[in-house]
C-alpha cells in the first residue's frame, strides 16, 4: 500500500474539486489517491508533568515558539498526520509521515489566507502531500512547497521540530503542553481507510 498509514478496507475514491491542476512533480513520483485524513478535533492540552500514560521511550516532537512549548507523541498524531494549531498567536501545522518517520512544522498564514492542512492521501517519494481545501492546493512535506494548485512552486515557511523521547520531555520540560489523544468523527475515520496503489503522475 502506498500510504503513510495502514488499513484493510477499500471504499470508492473521493474526488477533489472538478478544477484540475497538473502536478509540478516528475512523472512517476506521485502515488495514491485523494482521500483526506480527518481533522484533529476537540484538542485539549495537558501539562507534561500531569501525564502518566506515555512510556519513557516513546518518540515525540517538541516545538518551542517564544513562550510556548508543545509536545506531540507520534503515536497520537499518526492517525491524522497533520495537526493544525495556534502557538504564540501563530497559525501552524505539524505534519508527520509515519512511512518515512519524518515531521515538519509549517507556518500556515499565507498570502492573507490561513491554510488548514490535511493529509491528502497522495505521496511523493513515499512522503505525505498535504491539502488545503479552501485554496485547493497541495503541499509536499518533503519539499515544503506547493506542488499542485494556484500556489504551485511557492514555499511555506517552516520552523524547527525536535524529535526526542518522552523521558527527556518529562525531565527537562515539565511545563510543556502535550497534545493528547484526539477525537475524530466516524465519517472521517472511513475516509482514512480509503487506499489506492494507483500511480497518478
């Protein structure tokens, strides 16, 4: 399966807008189909010092912007792959591709718009491609730029994401706020389970 997550059931493909844009990527480098991952909903942050359900060797991302530090365990965000948030007054997206085990932090205020990125179901060299529904644009995590849509070849600014263990966080960042398990609707869960091996470019 050419997807960042695993699944067994097959459903009809969900097509994006009737407006069609050509990929800017080389032929043969895009796999998958348009199957939006769920949005992270009802996020409630918890102080790291109050968390006792994460093992010390669990891998997490650590994001620090001025006065705020956020922690996101990979095993919690892998269902969504993209988590949209506001840190220090800035709109950001943390994206994580389980297949390549890579994470990127994006600033998502762009050209007077606020992008809301979701994993699209497409992959570029096995790495996730995110999608913003309002602008109908696709963004490569690997390249940190738009690869399809009206913003094609334009880059989103990124910020540093530190990969570490929960043991390090609990020891040195007890006041960090952790993104815990998130809720999703049943309909969105169904969309996550839609997969394809079709080569699209």
